[in-house]
C-alpha cells in the first residue's frame, strides 16, 4: 500500500493503518515531510503481474496522473480502479425529459428534465440501492436492456460506457427517448 498525503496530520485513518497487522506493507509519503522523499510512481508500478489490481482515490489530478503512469507501465484497464471523493460538476442546461420502462412490469415512467431517474423511481415507491447519489460509488448501477444512456457518472470505464448495457440512475440520463431497465 502506498499512501500519499499533504501532511501526516491531515491523513485519514493514519493511526488505524499504523497499528494494523499490515502496517509493515504500508509506504507513507507526505508532501510536508522533512526528508523530502516522494513516491517514485514509475518504480512502484513497474512490475505488473497478471491478476494485480491498482486502486486509487484522491483528487482527480492525482488519480489521473497515477492511472496514466500505470497505463504507461503496461497495466491493463481491467486492473485499474478509482474512487472519486466527489462528482464532476455537470451542466444541467441540456437536460431533456425521457422515459424509462421497467422490464419486470412493462411500466413506463417519465423522467422530467429537472429530476433524476433515481428520484422518480423512489417517488414511485421503487426500491433502488443508493449511496453517494453523485455517480461516484456505483451502488445504484442498473442494467440497461434497450436504449442509449447519457453516462454522467465517474464509475464506469470508457469500455463499459461504450457497451451501453448499464448506467447510474442517480445522475445519468438518456440519449434515446426511452431506456428499458432491468427493474
């Protein structure tokens, strides 16, 4: 585990990590450290083996840098995982209404331009697991059987988005007039 932070005093879970059974496998790097030692990202990511996974979280610029270095070092996209602290701000000015159809019942619901799919589903009493409500966690990921989603999440990879077979109803919308959902 490599943990980079601005300062030790601002590092989440530092006491818990340092007292854990795996603490000897944790490498800590702080921007304000007196020794000036910084994480050598290229070295840390240099020996990818089939089945390895890289999990990264933090500010977007930091994550983009780490993921780009991993790709340059030969890590396949399927082994790269990210978690954002907050969603990117999306303009709502191009929102338009559309319909969703619930595959289980055939029921159609209208999604107005000022509400999310998740909001409408919950108003209609349809259970939907959710957590962040911003498209950063993937808890509400829902199967799309027909139609083309307008992906506005930060969870799905480019390849997953291209398949158009799932979307996040908490923030994503539709390009097509109707989405048929596995609900």
